């Protein structure tokens, strides 16, 4: 069980900087359900409830200050949000004059607060507003077309359009990219979210580029331009979050295997450097390399050490980002640490790539064995993969804005 937390004060506005009790939220809901009541004019309430931007019609869009939240062919609006401690959601069904508000003071195990809120919302709607949601063109998709559309969705990695793209926090876009898996029964499965049991969701296409969750209330809608998916989202957050294709050279399916290989090569090189020295010392053997071969060997290993130190620095910064508001506050007071890690990263991997290229040239031109030649090329790949990733995700742009 997590330790009790003090009342949360969130200084970053507008998100999280307003606190309200459950009793106050009840009064706020009653005002909206009474077409404004004493809080606002009826025309203002109608404007907030009905003005919507739907980038992915016919699934939900964004109203004026509210998310559209249609369920069982009943239109609702609401808004939810999460801080470090509190996790809340407000649902309003204005035509039915009904509202629902829930707030939890812990994220719970494996994000259980989100599951609880969704289950409560869907269960409440199924109990009091039963029905079946309908869509234009539903039932017009044949198996061949559905298979083609599924393959198109699975051909690309996607990143949230709502995110950081010009600061070092953009690396979150590499770690959180979404993709689709095509199942044997013609359904598709996104990498997130899972269903209430934790199992992957399956979606079946019911209209052109509109998929319905098998056994659930969720929908996926995609926009296609020029034969490629340009935008998609899930109905539960389509008013606030959309996903766009990842640039090919920033794709996780390309970079993650390369970074995994690179990490193995750098770590193995770092471990082998002192290990072989200790073995030679144990058996009284002399260092076998001479001249440029010895210099390039030592220089490339030195940059391996610096590269791993830079990666450790980024691990430290990520740990601060993961620490919530206290971590952000710490980063705000330590711009010098961020700039130092960015400078070390640039020096370590740009210099390391040059050193690895020279080492490979020397190895391949001085009659070395096949393993040394192979490893020299792997070092080049490792430094290049990390340098490109740090550049592509704005981790060496010498900015402290995030």
C-alpha cells in the first residue's frame, strides 16, 4: 500500500492549478444540467455543450471546455484529468439532466484508477441509458477490404500529436509509439490500451476506417489521405489526443532494434576492455597492438566509456521526470545539469563516431582478424544509432525549455 500523501498543490496552470471539493463539483454539475442555472446564461451552457470540433467524425470531438462523450447513442460531455495523486472524471448527460463525478486519490496498481473510472462510466450508462450506437455506413465492409485497411494500419508506427517535439522530452515519443497488430480473425489490436482484464483489445471494422471494440464501447477512427493513414484516435480520448504517423527515420520499429544492438555493443566493449587487460596481466602477456592500431583501439574505448556516462546522465534526467512535480521542480532549478549532459552527449557520440570510423579504417587496412573487423563495424553502427537518436529527439539542442 502506498504511503499517504499531503494535499497536492499543482503550480502549473491551467492544468491542475484549480482544486474543488466533491460538494463544489456537485453544484457545478447542477448548474450545467439546469442549462446554466445561476452560473451562466442558457445560451452559454448550450454553446459549451454543443460547439464541437470533430477531427475524426463520427467518433467524439472536443466541445467548448468539455470532451464529447457519446455512449449507447446518448450524447454526453465531460472532462477528466490526472495529477500526481488525484485522478478524476466528470460526466454530464445534459438532455437527461444526469451527471456523474468520481475522483480517486491514488493511481492504483497498473493504472487501476483509469480502469475504475471507465468501468463506472460505461456501467452507469449501460444501466440507465441502454442502447446501441449507430454509425453511417456500418456493415458495408467486406473481408477483403477490411484486410487491406488492417494491413494499412499495421504498416506504420504512430506518435501522439499532443507531445514534445522540440525538447529533450520528445524522447517520450520514441518510448510510447503505438502500432497495430492484425489478428487472424481480421480484427486489429493496438498496443494500448488493454481491456479491463488487462488483455489486449480487439477491434473489428464496421464502416470504412471505423473499428468497434469487440465486446466493448470503444471505437477507433482513422483518416486516410493519399493512401496513407494521416490521423487516428480512440473514442475515449479522441477529443484531446490524436496520433499521427511517425517519421520513418524516427520510427521505434527501426530505432529500438538498432539501439538495443548498440547498447549491447557498447556495454560488451566496455566490459571487455579491462577484462582483457586483466587476463593479459594474469598470464604476463604484452598488449598485442602497436602504432595507429593501438591508438585507435584505446581512443574508441575511451569514447565508449564517455557514451555510457552520457546515457547514465539521461537516465538520471528521466528519473527526475518520472518523479512527478518534485522532479520537474528540481529540473527547473538545475539548468546547468541539463546543459552539461547535452554537451557530454554530443562530445561522446559525435567524437565516438569519428573515433569508431577511424578505428574501423585501421582495423580493415592493417590485417586484423575477422572478429576485430566485425566488431569495428558494430561500434560504428552503435555510435551512429545513438547519435542519430539523440539528434532526432532534440536531446542535443542545448535547450532547457521542456
